[in-house]
C-alpha cells in the first residue's frame, strides 16, 4: 500500500463511530487497522464505501463463520479444511468443488462474513486504530460495497453497550433539533422505524422524550439517536442563558470533537 498520511486513534478515548465519520468526511481511499491484545482487523475503504475486511481471529474465518451459522456441518468443515491445507486453494473454491454451496451462495456467505468482521469492531471498548490513507492493491477476494454512513448506523445499532453511547448524547433533558436533508436519509436507507424516531426530533422534545416515545425500547432508541448525531442529522440544543422562548444551539454536539493530524515529510495537515 502506498500512503503518505496516517490517523491514529484510541477507542478508549474516542468512540469508533466518531472516528469513522471523521474518516468518511475526507472521502479518501485507505485501510483502517484496529488492534487489541494481539488481534488485528483491517477494513478497506474506497470511494466512501467499505469494500473488504480481514481479521487475524480464526473465529472470523469463512469456515468458522459457516460452521457457526449452521451452513455447513462440523464434518464438512474439517474435511474442507484438510483439503485446503493439502491444495492451498481458496476456501470458497473448495466449497463449490465439494458441492456444498453454489457460487451464488459462496458470494452471499463471504459478504456476510466480511460484514460480521466490520460489525464486530463496534463491540470493542478499547484498542488502537490506525487509518493509513492511500491507494491499496485490491484484495484478491470478493469485493463488497457498503457506504460508510450505513456502516456507522448499522454498527451502532449492533453495539451491545447502549448506556455508554446514550451517555454521549447529554442529559435526559437535552433537547435536539433536526438538521438533515431528505437526500441524506435515502443514502442511509433509513427504514420506517428509524424515520419515525428521527421525526420525533423537533427542537422541543428532550432526550428522555425521544427515547421513551420511539418505536423500540429506550435503549435501542437511544443508540439510533446517537447514530443520528454522529452522522449530523440532528444537533443538540441547550436552554438560553436569559429567559426566552427559543433555545440556542450549542457550539458542539454531544459527541467529542475529533482532531486529525496528517503528517508527511515534516508537513502537517489538520482537520
């Protein structure tokens, strides 16, 4: 990979969705490498889309994923793994040659496996993140395309710790207002429930109101609202210092502002 710039982050300090949104703003190709306790996962980004992902965790391998999902039996898994060790062929090819899956089924399962690697990163509370910017050689495997903004939304929805994410929105009396264009919602492919929750944001309802009046549990509603804030579809308001009917906007959202410094040959670029 040829790159001149790198961004380094710490998941214990800055939440992954906020890091991903900052990366997406630059719309540049590169590879995200997340690591902790010897485990490394890489996510390849091109033209604002996640196109591939890899992991050093054996549980993330295609064979393990298929066995865990019940697509193949443990016996088939062992047989194909032995054949792979003998022939060094790609696992998907062996599945087709063994008559276990059709080419279309292999494509679908590889896509799901890659997605599972990406979603798994949203379970990490700590670890280091390095984003190396630059053109990379296309992975010699199935290429997918998931818009980064959809990755952020769907990843947050899958995150197990709602309390930590909702806490980043502010206090229960914090008020939010919408700041989106309808075109953004189409790009995000919001479903009916997500749009219903977004429609509750009107500049008057509080965080508590939105979470308790939304279509799902308060915790799930809170996670989606946090995603809306990360994606800058909504922004929080705070009561004005002097009496008045209208609240004023905060200078910053409830999410922590992220500063990125890119270094190359002694020059610095910041955003």
